[in-house]
C-alpha cells in the first residue's frame, strides 16, 4: 500500500481532531508555562522585597544598638562619678559616724531638713 492510498483511506475528518487536540495541548502548555513564569517572577520579587526589609530592619537595629551602647557608657561614667562623690563624702558624713538615733526620732511625724544633701529633689 502506497502513501497516497493510505492517505486516501484515512479521511481528513480523522486527522483534524488529532491536530486540534495537539494544538489545544500546546496552548495549555504555553499558558501553563506563562503562568509559571509570572509566578516565579512574583516569587523572586517577594524574596527581594523581604531581603530589602530585613536589611533595613538590620540597619535600624544596628543604630539602636549603637545608641544603647553610648547610653551604657554615659551611665557607667555617671555611676563612677557618683561613686567617687559618695566615697569622698562618707568620711565626712555625720550621719554615718554618729550612733543610731532612738526609735522615737526615727518614727517622728514631723519633717526635718538634712543640710548635707545638696540635691534639689531631697530639699524641702
């Protein structure tokens, strides 16, 4: 049987549905690939945005950390200063060198002024 006789034996109506099916399968593949390409592009964009956000957050935390370290340094210096002031005050303090007052003085209802305290928040 020759090709021409085989071709004539197979009608065009039998060939066309097969081509349509192949064509629709190809279209679905193209559409699926396009959807996949768009999804991958969106995923990469989200990853980039997340990385950018983390980078900005990291920089902000670095700034906060530096500020807190400066504050710790300042407070440590302040503590050294007050410790030094206290050390120089202790030998001169009459309250520390005198015997404890009787209980009735401790629980007196009247207020009294302590001249050795120079801070404004302790003055009346």
